[in-house]
């Protein structure tokens, strides 16, 4: 210690060393003596690599030649280009329908979010989507896009699978909020910290800083499947958002499948009192699906038509499994692919716009046409009518057959328009609106005449009095003259002149009959109220008819005329019976069922026993020697599994497995370790498929649990 007051001994002394706690206070200006570390920047997503152009994949992908591989490369390429062209047009129509389907809901919700004024309660919109949960994804995707474009602020969609607890939900919310305006803007992360202290990744202070930094007017949080969230979690989130409402302008949107009342019962009273908002009802998936069906599948300008067989499978899967609209569109695309990829005659669809097709056609195409069932039926029809010369010309003359195909392609829309007219009549006359999809399937199958829909209409006409009958005929006449915008039908009185003339004649006679007997009730003989009250249960039909007046008999004749006209009009052949309908009609339901509702066990067994059918590689060709060595390890083990008994010795199985792998796995420890890895992985696959398990009797054996075909 220095007596003379020397202060050298105090060098390095810090008075803060003896404090019980030390508080670090960062300076605003960094010291020049200390080395400066670069400022840590917020992690952002990597710049996505440029996706390969679609043209590159299209050039490399080619369809396999058909007609026993005799199809020319030009025609196989034409089939692929036709598929791309027609499906692009169809997909554009579908996207337009989907965008317009929820337009009213999108406008209402957007107006609510933009115009909702700040209060002491959290604004909330309750969007009732209906029982089909699969349709919520499309709606909230459209809603997120619309709000992002029209609302000044971030839009976040939360799902129950991504938000198991409060901390995970807040992390997801904050991550989505802070990443929304990264592209093209300053990457400053000043809102991630306050007074030098960095926020935790689940602190809403980050959202508050983000709102202040970007001047956001709204922070929209959507709970897509809100009823799948834990009720306690929702209550905590709502209460937390309410406490931050003076700093963060939250607006909540809830997707509800049941009702607002049931959803409210799941929430706590505190959470319920923290919300105020409005309810929005969404158009149901069934109506959207019907619109897509009428505008895309049943439309007269559709490039290919779907028959009743595949349509019934499509709708059965849609109704039984409550699939989304996207699943239906995917199945429709698969039907287009099957038609153009596997039907060599689909190139005839380009006859209307491709004058060079005639030069590209081969003899095999005309031979394929003559093998069609519709061609054979048409020839039989000509022979029955005594037209032997024309039938022989179609069989022997390719030029005449090409002209006939060209004419049929030009006129193929008439058959579909006929189906739409039948639907138009039945929808107009039906007392209860029938399902249009079911009506189309019956009309295309030619079974409308014996359907319950027509039977109920006939019964209604028979029971009607003169005024009601005149209303039936008037509505039918107006429908023919005005057409239908829903079915994309213009007025078709010129297309069906005989039927229209009959309807007009019935309408004129019914109008004159109603004018001559004004004020008097006129009924037909079909109406049971004509019976007298005294002997109503004993009078005979002949006595009843003898009691009819002259006007009643005239009215009965009009009723019979209308019923007969309708029955004759709906009596049409099914679309499959049209000549060369196989060119523009697809009705094979088995490829669709194999792809979308496969028999899983059969598919797995076939894939393991014949992997070359799925891998499409030359090395797995079963006709080549040693092809088993190139099979996947699981397929090799499955072959050995089939040859073994109920108990399988693991060492014997391992020895046989290595022998089938090939000679490259017999040399060195590394090769053996690699083979052992493949062996264990194959055993794990078989165990996962439920084919084997560890034997309880012998520890070094496996027990077989499944047999092929059983």
C-alpha cells in the first residue's frame, strides 16, 4: 500500500466488482477501442432457385406409341399437345368458376376487415363453411390473397395441426407476420429488439414493432379449422390478443363447420365477452361442384364428354368420402389423361382445326375405327335398312370413312345439346328441383323415360286443373323460347320444330278452353275428385267418364297430348350408341377406380413381385438373365418370403438375400455392411406391411403373417 498516495496500485481496480449484482447497460455509441462485431441480421428464407421451365419437361416427355407401337411420332406428339391444349382451357374455366364461387363471401369479409372500427373488444368474423372441411382450404387461400392485396397489414392463417400449444401458435404467428414483407423491402430487424434487448420468438412485442415499423392498419389472423383447436388454447389466445389490442390492431377470422352457437359454447365466458363481430355464410361445396359440372363436363363445347359409368364413380366417391373440389378436379384431369394417352383415335378431335391430319393418318387408325362397337352397330343398322352399298363403302373406303368422321366431329355437339334440352324440360316442369348431375347421367344413359323424375312430372300434370295445366304449358313454351343461361342453352325452338309446334298448339287450345269456360272448374278424367260424394268408393271408372262434360273431355285430350309429347321427346338413345362416340366420349371407370380407389393389398403385392411394371427400367426386365439382382431389396426379400414356410430362419434368409444381391456385395467388409443395411431395411418394410413378425418360439426365426392372394 502506498503511503505517499501513489495511485499506481489502483490500476485495474473496478468498483463494480464488489456489488451483489451487475447491470449491463449498452452504450448508444460503440467504443472505438473494442473490435466491432458485425450486426447479426435476421434469418430469412433462401432465395428460391429458378424452377425449370415447363417447356423443358414437355420436350423431354413423350407418349408411348399405340396401335402395337405402329403409331407415328407425329401423331403421338399430337395426342400430347391436344391434351395440354384442352386441359388448359378446361382448367381455366374451373379456376374462373372457383374464383367467382366465393366472391360474395370474399367481398363481405374484406369489407368487414377494412371498415371495422377499433373498440375495447377484438373484431371477429365467423365464417360458416358447412360440414365439408376440405373446402375450407380453398376459401381461406382465396381470402388470404384478397386481404393481402386490399388490406394494409399482414394476413396469417393458422391451422390446428401447426398450433399444438400457445407457444407454438405464437411462434407460427410471429414468423408468418415478419416474413410477409421481406421481398423487395429493407431487411431491417429493428422491431426484433427494444432498448437493446432482443425479444423472444414468441413475444407479441415483435408484432407490435413490426406494426409500428410498417404502419400496418390491420393484423388479420385466420383460424381455418377453428373447431379443431383446443378450446382452452383458443380462449387463451383470444384473451392475449385482447390485452394487446391497444397496440396491435388484431382482426380474427374463424372457420366454423357447425354453427356459431356451438362454437360459442366451446369458449370460456371471458373469451366470449372479448369478441364482437359478424357471421358470414359460405356457398356449399355441392353447389360449386354442380356449377363446375354444368359449365365444364356437361357443356356442349366440352372437348371430350364423360359417360355415365365414370360419372357415377366420380360422384359416388365425392359423396361417400366428402372430397374437396380440388380432388374432383384432379379426377377429371386423370380422365382427360386416360383418354388422350391411351386412345389413338383421340387425334380425330383435331380434324376441325387441323387440315393436315388426313395426311398423317395411318391404315391402322381406320382399322381401329372399324373395330369399334359403335361402328359395328351402325353397319348393322344400315344393313337392316337395306343400305348395303353404303355399308360396304364404309368398310372398304378409307376416304369415305374419313369424311364420315369429319362430319361426326362437326356435329358431335348436337347429341350433347339434346341431352341438355331434356334436362331443361324436366327442370322446368319438376315441382321439386331435381339434382342436375343425376339428371344428366340419366339423360346421357338414355334412361329418362323410365325414371322417377319423369313419372312425378306426369303425375303432376294428370292431377292439375286447367289453370295449373296452362301454367305448365306456358312455362314450357317460355323455356323453349328463352333457353337457359345455367345450362348455356340459347332458344332452341328452331332446333326442335316439331316438339315446339306441338307445345304451341296445346297452349293455344288450353288458352281458348280456359277463356270459354271462365269461372267454371274444368278437370280431366285423371282427377279423382270428379267422383260423387255419395258413392265415391263404389262408382266405376266407366261411370265416372260418362259424367265428364264436353270441356272435361277436351281438357283430357290436351293432357294426353302433352304427356305423350314429353315422353316422345325424352326417348333418346344413350351417348355411347352414337356413331364413333369412342373418339369424343370417355366412359372407362376401371382405370379411374384403380387409380383413386385401389385395392391396396393387391397393388402392394404386385409392386413387390413385379417391380418392373412400375419402375419402367430396362435393368428390371424379367426376361433378362440376372434381373432379380437389380430389383429393390424389399422386392428381393419378398420373393424369398414367398418361397419360405411359416417359420423363416433369419440366417438362411440373409444368406439367400446376399446371393441374390450380386457379386459386388461379396467383397470386403464395407460391401457386407452395406448389404446388411439393405437387409435390415427390407425386413423393416415387410414388418411395416404386416407380413412378418418376430417368432416367440425361436428367437432366430421370423413368423409369416400373410400369404399372396389370401
